[in-house]
């Protein structure tokens, strides 16, 4: 692309190491994904990863992320095909040991690197709407509207037989049981589907019509691979 000489383009202002800032920046890629403007050679980029960044240069604007928020941040950037640019201190062994299972998860990275015609975007949200505030890189107060939960998808195969989904619990204090109705996932071709947990790197079984991931903690996420199980029957 003549207008995309570096293979990616920024969709947002500078991200901060706060959950609210991450949700705000994440939302900026949606219009580009849905317009087909995030694709091989020209990716929508909502700024660098804040995983492992504790109390960054923004002071109160950079409170740092919990391990639950770190999972959601990395999973979200992965499922929308964002370049995965690390910005933490890689010489800090304590931080590296804490986040390594997340940033080195080969299944999450595989989702990020896949291309089957769509770069990944939200398809469902539910629950009460909350107006969150945070400080941007210039110290100005910004706001972002979020629902109690938000679901993202990214096709892994063009025939719809395999789709990655990220189910985010955006509530501040409460865990949630997050239910995925297979018919709601754009392009998914199965009603009887195999479910695999990407974070846990384990198969969860075959399910018909829907699957519920129980007890997703506040600000945490379930990262799943949904694959057609119908060919086995």
C-alpha cells in the first residue's frame, strides 16, 4: 500500500499502563477492521503493549496492570492482529518471569499471525454500560464507555471451521460466567464445536450450540479456539 509504507499505522493516541486506556485504544481499531483496512502489509496498530510496565512515566496515568489485565491486554492485541511491540524492561527478571507465560504463549501468537480474510473485531457486548475515565499521555482526562462484557472474534480458516474468540469480563469487582452462543460468532460454521482454552493450552471438550466459561475474574478474559467437531460424527 502506498499509504502504508511501514506495514502498520497508528489508530490511537499513546496508550498508558491502565485498563481504561487499554480499552479505549482497543476500540480504535474496530472501524478499520470492519472496513477491511487492517490486513497483511498494512495493520491497524493501537500502540505498543503495556504488559509488564509498572508505574511508567505517566505517574498516576500508569498505575500498571494486574496479571488478569495483562492477559486481557495481550489477548486483545493478538485477536485484532495488532503488531505486538513490547515496551517493558526486558532486563527485569522478576517482571519477565511473571509475564513470560502470556507473551510467549504460542497459541496466542498464532492467532495474532493468522490471516483468513478478517483482522479481528468485536461482535457482542452485554450488561450495564459504564463511563470510565483515565488520564492520557498529556495528563488530560479522557473517557471510554464499556459494557460488563465484550466478545471479539477472528477467523482462523476461510471456511469458517475454526475461529478464535476472546471473552472479556470488563466489570471492576465481580467475576462472571461468560456464555458464548456459537450462532453469534460471525462466520463460524459449526453448531457442535470443539473448544480449546488458549491461555491454559488445553482442550475443554465438544459442545452443542453454546459454551460457558465459568468464573472469569474481573478484567480477565477467556481466550478460546472454536473448531468444528461435526466432521467427527
